[in-house]
C-alpha cells in the first residue's frame, strides 16, 4: 500500500511539474504591431481596419458602451469579452494578406473587417 | 428574443453536455445530486462574480487576465478529472461491489464527488459568466425589450438543461459494465480536450509560443462553429486548426492518465489481498 501511495504521489508530482513547465512564459519572439478599434453605440469604428501582413498583431478593442460586448472572429480565431466602458487586447499571430471579418457576438449587427496587406 | 435564446443556448450547451456525462459517471454514488447541484450553484455564483469584475479581470497580467483565468480553471478541471479516473481505477471495483460496505469507501467516494463537483462548477462558471454579462447588459440598457429577452434567455437555459438530460439518458442506455469503460474513456478525452483548450488560452495570452504552427486545417470538413464541431469540441477537444502544442498537450494528458491508471489500478487489489 505504501509503495502505491508513494508511486502515485510521485506521479502527481511529475504531473504538476509538467504543468509548471508548460506554464512558464516564453519570451516574445517579435514585437507586435498594435491596431485599434473602438466600439460605441453598437458599431465598430472604424469598421474597416488595416494591418501589415506577416507580423504578429495586438488588436486593442475599446468598448465605450455601457454594456459588455464580445469581440469575435472565426477567421482570426479569436474571441474575447470586453466589459462595459473598458478595453481588451487580443494577440493575433502573423497573418497572410486578406480580409478577416469580425463581429460582436452579443450583437451580430455590429460587424467589421481587418484588411491585411 | 431569438437572439437572446441563441446566445444563451450556445453558452449553456457545453456545460449541459459535461454535467450530463458527470451525472452518468456518478449514477451509483449516493447523495451525488447534492454534490452536482452544489457544483452548479457554486459555478453560477462564481459566474456572477466573474461577470461583475470582468473589467478588472481583463486588466490583470497586462490585459491577458481573462485568458490566464480560463487556462487556470481549465487546468483545475483537468487535474480533477484525471484524479477521478485514477481513483476509480483503484476503487472502482470495490465501489461497484458494495458502496456502503466500508466506511472508507464512502468517505473516499465523497472525495471523488468533490472533484467532479469542481468540474461541474468550472463548466458552469466558464459558460455562465458570458451569459451573465450579456443578460446584464440587456437588462440595464434595453429597458423595454428586456422582458422578451429574459424569456429568450430562460428558454435557452431550459434547452441547455434538455441537452444535459439527453446526454445523461443516452449514456444510461449503455449497460452498467461497459458503461464504466465508456465513461472512463469519455472523462479521459474530456480532460485531454480541456487541457488542449487551456493551452490555446495560454497561446492567445502569448504565454505559450513554442510549437505554435498549425498542424492541419479540417475547417472545410467540420468547422469549429458548426453544431457537430461544437459538440466534438466539448466532448473530445476537437478543433479544426490545432497547433503543435495543443496536440502535444492533448496526447500527453491521455498518456499520463493511462500510465497513472495502470500504475494505481492493476496493483492495488493484489496489495489489498496481501
């Protein structure tokens, strides 16, 4: 019984250690280009954004409305809730040139696109 | 009303599937309803707290608070699920024989239930906080239309409960002996999927940048946002564009679960006999 306990404790420890190793933050390889969009009165402004291709991006979403919104994009593979009167940053990996649409998941009338060139 | 219904249902759906599985896993354990209910209520309370402090949470860790919080609670759920499987590998047989035979088994049984209640709580917390934020925004700003929105939200919630019930009833159709195997596999895949999801949150926070190239794209066949895609995402961690790291984490959790179960499961009965 003692052996089993010890073994399972060791295994739990190994599992935890593995978890920590995975969690250690990696150095940022490349400085991200910041892109900003504002959300107010249920609309993105501007609704057409521009960004450079092949560079990691940091998309700052400022929500000026008094209710929360969820910035979501299937092609960018991001989603993030931005609380009322606050802002959120989304990290986006380097993109190929193209048009990437996004919207507010809580209000699908609000739409916009990121044009990557 | 329809918009509220769809948004609420989409969020509750995942929690419904998970609770359905956990209800099936614990079907034979006495007083399990109390534990699961505690998990649901605890998760709902947590969701309201998270929603209330959403802005503050977001600002933590240079704007990556939400991502890291999600990764952390998913990590907790993964540990709990894995621990449950390992515990069941050791005690499952005694438990099936007679739950009440030994006082120890009952005490340990509630330990395992606590782990699963935590998993339920995490599932409700993650999905519930978005629902709470959405509904709160609707209630505070759209005065007049809020009643019909509340109805939409309520129906969405009821549909989520129906998903939970269907999952549970469906699993109970499997006879008890194979059911134990099925739920063990389901819980392992659920844990691996959650671990991969935690990895994807860490990737979004830029905390995890190793092995970040996308391994394949099955979006043309089964997109993430389709109903089947979402179901498989919850159940087995399906994603149409996994990164190398997500895949590595997924496989590691499966391997670790298997090894831990072998380690504790096969030898314990022999030692007991001795």
